[in-house]
């Protein structure tokens, strides 16, 4: 009888101790939040590689299976091989297209003589005046140059386009002269940033390897921080979070690659300049849902329109088709309905992540949102079991009596 009477108090003491341990871990993360990013990246790498590691370790080798550390070495070897091939095959193409952009920009700037600027300004004036916007952009000093007159009583805005261009050129020249004196410092900063980035990449890969090798031990250790009576609930919570993250993280990476390939094929068919560079930018920005796709579409359409309006419209239609394919086919097939997050939540997470941690925060915003949504949905369904979505995977066990 004494044991039964002491059981509730012992349980409360155990919960208090475990709760204090969780709070101490949370405090460490908050206090040292500036160094959390590499470990978050390592955990993300281990999570992405987990399915492939599991497949490799199931391969029979003589009397046993492939060890986890061997599987990770194989994955890393394949990764560096892909990176090497990308550097050999893709970087020269990127360099050629960047050099082409620079050459075209210099040639275009050389054509901006005062006469050419005034000709462009008069054309813009005529077009704007025909559409009811009386703006004076050209100079009156040129002989025979007459700008369109606005209607009587209409407002009029006058701008000296040549003066604006000269002012911008003067400011750009002043900035270059000011920074030429600090060329050594700028070069040192660039070299230091590159070395720091390379070191951080290898450091994160090393942490990811350790995390993947010891994943079973880490999971076992985390289980010791959970009361045994709550183990089934924690298992369901982890499954729900894993389902959300698998769709958002692994699914988004797959969709990015497909998006980039389709973009490149379409731009090559349409004959859009800098197709490889634009497709690379679209692939990278697609890692940021919603906003990344919109941002990457702007330069594609702009460059296509600079060639012809038909090419611009065709490029826009192709991009819209890719996004429709992604929304109505790829997302349901690759991510699944259970892993998708409402666009409002995605937009909020992206803005919050960017405002808090910049571009890196925007990249990690959606995985963090998927984690939070999984926890929120589990708590909501746990509090009200009658709100079960109806699928066996989403059934939340009733609280123990």
C-alpha cells in the first residue's frame, strides 16, 4: 500500500527532473544560438541521407551487412564525385555566360552616347504621352528635338535623363575610386570569407557523418529523457514530424532539381540567352518556396522580353506551366497531402526567418515550420481525439486512463 501511495509522488518527481533536463537543454540552445546553425545543418544532412544509408546498410556482404560508417563514406564519395563533375562541366559554362553578360553590358553602355540617350528619351516620351502620362525626359538643347506637348491644363513632369545618367556614372566612379585604395583589405576579406566557408562546409559534413553514424545511440539517449508512460505519444509525435519533414525537405530538394531541368530545357527550346545561368538560379531559389520561384521568374522573363515580346510571353507561359505541374502533380506525388503546409504558414515562416536570420533563416524557415506544424497538430488532436483526420496514420492514441 505504501508503494501505491508513493507512486504518484515518485512520478511527479521523475517528471520534474526530466522537465528540468529539457529546460536546461533549451537554455543551452538559446544562450549559444549563434553556434547552433552548423549543428542544425549537420542534422539536416543526416536526415536527408538517412533513407540512402538505410538502403546501403541492408546490402548483404559475406556474413553481415554493410556498416553505417561505410555507407556514409560511400554517400560522401558519391557527393564529392558529383561536386567534381559539376565543377568540371558546369562552372566553365557559368563562367562563359557571366563573361557574355559582362561583354553585352559593356557594349550596351558604349552605345549610350548623348544622342542615343536623347533618342531613347524621345521615344519614351512619345509612348508615355500617347498613354496620358506627360513626362519630359529629353533635353531641349538639341536642334530639332521637340518633345510631345501635354494637353492644356494637364500636369507635367520634367526629367533630364542625360543628367541623371551622368550623375549615376559620376557616383559609380567615385565609389570605385574610394574603394581602390582599400583593394588589399577587400581582397583579404574575400579570401578570409572563402576559407571560412570552405572550413564550415567540411565541418558541417563531418558533424553530419558523426550524427548519422551515432543516430541509433542518439535516439536511445533521447528516449531516456522521456517518461515510459508517455513513450507511445512521443513515438506518434516523432512519426508526425518525420512525415512533415520528409515531404518538405526531401520532397522540396527533388522538386528543385526537376524545376531546374525543366526550366533549362524550356529556355533552350525558346532560345533565351543565358539559359544555363538562369536555370541554375531558378534551381537554387526554388529551395525557398513561393518567393524563390517568383524571384527567379523575373530575370527569365526580362531577358526573354529583351529578345522579343513573343519570346517573353512564351517564357512566361513555360514558367507558369512548370509551376502548375509542380502544384498539381509533383507536390501531391512527391510530398503527399499529409506533408504539405498551407501557403499562409509558409509565407509567415519565410518572412519571420528572413527577418530574424537573413537568407539562412529563410532557407531553414520551412523545415522549422514543418516541425512546428507537426507538434501543433499532434497537440491539437491529442487534446481533442474526435478531430482525427480519418486516416490510420493520423489516428492519435487516446490518453491513458
